[in-house]
């Protein structure tokens, strides 16, 4: 095991030190990408470190070296998903409410189009009771972040820039739409008369969703 660790740390004889960091990043990326597919297809319980290693073209011991356990690897991916999804709060600098929502929708769908496995993995985790995701949400204090978003929406409502809605329900619907079009993509494609969704289809989906969600930005005032 010591020799294996030395190799992972770039201590193999004759290897330039600078190359060890690149190899490390390459292997960790391969593990994460393979694990996302395996977990999204089989769930946490149905996935083994060996199946991840086989998909990543690495050994099980290399995964153990980087992440120690399957649970650590799984939790790392979930944490990355929450970090990547970010918060609508990071878009408030865009200016007008409609521009904030528009940019946020574009961002959410760009994520799932580039990496649909992460969305499927998260949906699987939630439908299984969020055993791992919920503690991570607590650690990240995601509720405080969302409460800040709610305050922005409430300010828009007070300024007559937005019809009176429940901001939390609005965000739930946004996230639901994001995951629906990924997880139910075969059904969506079938009902749209496609074998599978192409770039034009995704562009159409995003455009229509923006139209629907932005319809709430109408003043309560008749002025």
C-alpha cells in the first residue's frame, strides 16, 4: 500500500514533480465523473467502488486513496452539486428582476445540459429520503441563503415589480422544471416527437420557461 501511495503522491522514480499534480487532478476528475454516472444510474446502495473504478479505468485502491470510502465520494459529489447549482443571490447584481430570473434560468439549464447525471443523482438521493443530502444542506446553511433570496423577492413585490406570490414556491417550481426536463427527458422527447432532445429543443425549452416564469413580473399597479 505504501508504494501505491508514493505513486499517487508523485514520488515514483524519475517522474517530474510538476506532472504529479496534473495526474492527480486527472484521476480525481475521472473518479468523480465515473461515480456520477454510476450513482445516478444505480443509486448509492447499488453502486460499488469496483464499478466506479471499472468505469474510470482505474483501480479500486486508487479511489480509496483519494476518498477513503464510497460514502465520502458520494457526499463530495453532492456537495459539489449544491456548490455548482449556486444561489439565485449571485444573480441579483444583474439588475432588473426579469434579467435576474432570465440569467438564473439560463444558468440552471446550462448545468443540466452539460452534466445531466448530477441532476439524476440528486433526484435519486432526494427520493430515497436525502440521508446524505440533508446533513450537507444543514452544514451549508442553505436555508439562510434561500431566506435571503426570499427577502429580495418580497422587496420586488413591495415595489410593485412582481405580482404577489410565495417566493419559496416560485423557486421550488424553477428547480423542479430544471430536474424534470433531465430526469423525464425520454418522455419529453417522445411527446415532442423527437428521438432525443437536441440543442434547438433545449433552446426552445429555456425560451418557453423564461416566458412562463417571467410572466409574474407584472406590476400590481395600473399605472
